[in-house]
């Protein structure tokens, strides 16, 4: 799966929780879930659970702690898919 | 240091299914999960404990100017007194302890976390996001004796909001929270 494919899927996953729709226009690696998209912190866990379901992976606590941007999420997904 | 968190209970109920597999495990310690699951109204405690953790996170992040982290399970909450209109408790993170006070109504929860057991603060609630910053600026200007038009609310490198006067930080402790229809801020009435 390429970086671009993962980012496209991530964009779809976060969309229901986004409070600042404009932030989706230039969705890329640097997009910050809380600051750019205004996703409520309690909704971050929904994003994480949706990512787990989508990719059939388990995101441990340490990885979750650092999942603040789309780029962070993309790297975590790829690492988990490689079973590292 | 202080922190606050507001929860629109209607929005929380419509957006979240706390019964979803993994939800409690990702956010709450085993002790907190026990409080939630043994209570008569689990949904209330899901959000009350969340507000306690979030308000304490803000106070803690500000105290040490920490980079952001999504580590809710490192914040361990305990309940001391549960009443109809408030819930008192504490939250531990590492060596630090924060006292929390959750004010509850059927529509919203508002939690205030502080390092001191009792604090002197101004608390303001509104349903308009736009008016909250200007209201806060007016209050800070009264406190600090600075003209409101010279005051600004900015965020630092760790996304922590602070007040500035002509570009220089003003010594005032406050915390702002928005959720759904509600916004609230708290402002400490003490010297830094």
C-alpha cells in the first residue's frame, strides 16, 4: 500500500469527526487532527478504533500517544502492517 | 496550574458509542473501567471521568509546557464525592496530583482541575464560541489593568494558549474549552 493510498483512506476515516471542514481541502502528511481538523480529543479514539478495524491491526498505547497528524497515523499503520 | 473541559452531553451521546469494543480499554485504566461499569449510569461516568482526565491533562501540559500527547491512560482518576450537581475527585499523572470538580446538569458537564484543593477563579459559560475570547480578554484586561485592544490570545509552540500584550506574554492562568453547543473558560484570580 502506498503512502498516498493510506492517506486517502485516512481522510475518509476522519471525515465524520471533523469540525473544521476546510481543513480537509489540503489534507496531507502534516494535517493535524486536533488543530487543523478540530477533531474533539474524545473522538480521536474513534479514529483510532476505525483505523484498527480498517487495517485489521492493533494500535498499542505507545503508538496511540503519538498519533497527532495524518503523517503519524500513516507511519504507525505501515509499521503495524509490517508486524514490527 | 489550572485546566478545564466542557462536554455537551447530547453531542457526546449522539457521536459516541462507549459500548464499542475497545473504547473503554483505550481511554480508561482498569480501576476507571470498574467505576464506569459498576455505576447505575455508565454513560455519565464515561464523560465525567473523561472531563476529569482532559482538564487535568490541560493543567499538567501547561505546568510543564509539554508537547501534546494522546495518553489518557496515564491520567488516573479517583472519585471522592458524588452528588446530584457535582462530582469531586482527583487525577494522578506521574508524581503530580490534580483536584477536580465536575459540575453537572442534564445538558452538560464542566470540569475544573487544579493543583490546589480550592482556587479562586472566574468561570464563564456561553453558547457562542465567538464571544468567549472577547469575554476572556475583557476579564484579563480588568485583572491586569491593560487596555483590551492591546491584548491577544495566542498559542505557543506546544499549542498552549496564552495572553499577550504587545507581543509579550502576560502572566495569567486560564483555560478554554469548547464542545457542541457550549464553551467555557476559567481564569485564576491569583498572581503567577
